[in-house]
């Protein structure tokens, strides 16, 4: 992961934040240089967190040039201020995310986790018109919607990481899940496939898929990867123990 931010005052804080996360090693610099560009071009998958005061035309040209030369790069804009047109321009230039600099450390890490999994993320303060409804999920429970936003086509459905549950509290959302759905959600956090879940719960894979669709609908998420990340961050151990523990015998 590479971070460029003109404010060196933030560098130490970002280093401490990422040192405790799954992202590493992290290179932090005041600006992009030739060495970092070469590193991006050689990497098969690399997140570039790009701190800017405003996403202007110069930044747009730089982003387009670098992403063209480094197809494995996943750029994320961290902007001090923005207008709706800035976000559209950033997505068109190849950005995978557009975040505000007042984002919390927790939300920043969650956003980067989703981006690492192939999603596009917008922070809740970065307003951008979304499509009316998501496209249907495929049989594996993974969704790859096409987002048409003011003339911008993206192969990733933009997610508002701070609003994925429609404003409901994590506790309310958790308790809206049935015991069986909660058990399936826990298995997702362990990386279980539909086949493994079906075997453990002694149900058919088609039944697992039905439950998966219900879970995604209640969480207002697009795919199982997002659901697993949400569960790891929001479901307490007591919820797993008290509610999901009794689900194993429910068929």
C-alpha cells in the first residue's frame, strides 16, 4: 500500500494506524515520485491512498496517467473538500474510492478493506447519485453491478460504507437476522463456501443461497464479502453465542 499526502503532520498518525491493520508494508510520502510510480507499475495489486486538498484537473490528469500505466492499482482519493463533479471526475479517471479527510480511522480501514476486495467506496459525506436498485446477485452470492452515474460507467457498485445498514444501528440489524441467518453470517466470516455451509447445517445449497439473499437484503449490502466484513466489525461475541449458538439444530 502506498500513501501520498502533502501534510507531513499526518504521516506519523497514518503509520500508527496502518501498523495495526492488515495493510502493510505501507510507504508514506508527501507526493508521488518516479520510484513510487515504478513500484505501482510492477505491483499486481496495490492500493494508493492519495491525499489532496481538492480533486482538481491536475490531479485528475495525474491519476489517469498513473492508472493507465499501472492496471493493478486501486487509487483512493482522500480529499479535504469536494464537489459532486470532483467525485465523478475521480471515478472516470480510475479511482476506486472517494473519501473525506474527516473520516474516522475505523471507517477509513473499513473502506480500504472493501476496496481491497474489489468494491468502490464513497464516504457518506461524498454525495453521488446512486442507481435506483442493485443488479441481481449471481448464484455464488457475489454481485458485480454496473453503475451508471452521470455518464460514468464502473464495474464496481459504489458503496457508502457508513450507511450500509440504512441508518439502523448494528444491534438492530443483527437482531433482524434469524438465528439461522446469523449462523450463516458467522460461517461467512470464517470463509466458508455455500457448499461447506450446507454440509454443516444439513441443508441444500439452494437453501443457503435463499438465506444469503435475505442476509444481504437486511444488511443492505451487495455481496458476501461485504457481509463478512460487516459482521467482523459489528457483531459482538455475545450475539454469536446467545443467538447463533442454538441455530445449528434448526433445519
